[in-house]
C-alpha cells in the first residue's frame, strides 16, 4: 500500500510540475512594441538625454541599438553606446538604458545633408 501511495503522489507531483497546477496553464504574454520599448528623449543644456526602458524579459542587441533622426530629413546618428552585457555570445541590454548626446552634432549632421 505504501508503494502505491508513493507512486500516486509522484504521479500527481509530476503532473503539477508539467502543467503548472490544475487548470492554471497560462500562455506567455506578448508585449506590444509600446510596452516592450519605451523611449523618452529630452533636450537639456545642449544635450539630448535618451532614456530607454525595456519590458520584462526583453533585451536588445547592441548591434541593433542606434539613433536615427526621422524629421525633417532622415539620417542616422553615430552614438557612444553604454556598456552591454554578454549573453550567448552577443552583447545585449536589459532594463533601463540612459545616455546623453550633444544636440549640436545632430543639428550639424542635419545641415550637412
């Protein structure tokens, strides 16, 4: 009888681990872009202060982080990126990113186009 109870207990425990409980299996939540990547840019004392908040369990690859001016004409701006974290052989960012960029360089880049 003891082995039977132990087997049933093991079966129930395995079921709970596999399925997360009775009827509580949930699908992963996919974030909308506005939830996954929140970007705020402020101009202060001749600098653009750029703040990026990444959603929970979201990362961005260092190679994919860039600043692009889109109005009145489109061009990409070269930036000094913050230090990234190593992840599976790549460099990524998590959580919150903050960096400043001199606004005059963007303004002069626009005038050069």
